[in-house]
C-alpha cells in the first residue's frame, strides 16, 4: 500500500537551497546530511541530493504541489519577494486547476495548483 511520495530534486549548493526553501517558501529543515537535505511544510516533504555538475538550464526537475488556498499562498510569496516564473503567474487552466509556478535556485520547477 502506498502512503506518501517525497520527491528528490538535484541541488548544487545546499546553503542556497536551504535558504530558498526556508526563507522564501516557509519550509522547515528536517534533515541535513553530507550531500543530502530534507525540508517539509504542511504535508509536503522534499528531499535534495547534491549534484555539483548540474547545469541549471538543462535541469528538468519538476514537482506539482497541491494546495487548498492558492490565492493566499500566491500572495504570501509575492509579499515575500519570491520570484514567480514569468510564464507561470496565477491562472485558471483548462484542466480545472488554478496554478502558478516558480523556479528554485537550481531551476527545479515548482508548480502549485488547486482544483476549482
């Protein structure tokens, strides 16, 4: 029986990744190992593995995160000066989701969505 999923995304610099997820997105650190970092917020947990040779423009890491209050989340990120992806501002999509997206320091794409 499956119970949870915890995506693993590449990171080049643990300090930059930690700062972004904790200070910009409001996650909490739950694990810090030599080449590994784990963060959590609400019911979402994301793991990061060190990938020093990652070329950010060639990174296709992506995570879709569902939320129950996308308007407030979007506003809180804007208020915190978090850069929203230029092609990912808050919009209602034809597939019945209201979504927005942003990139982390390693160009991992985080899309947030709420069913409408």
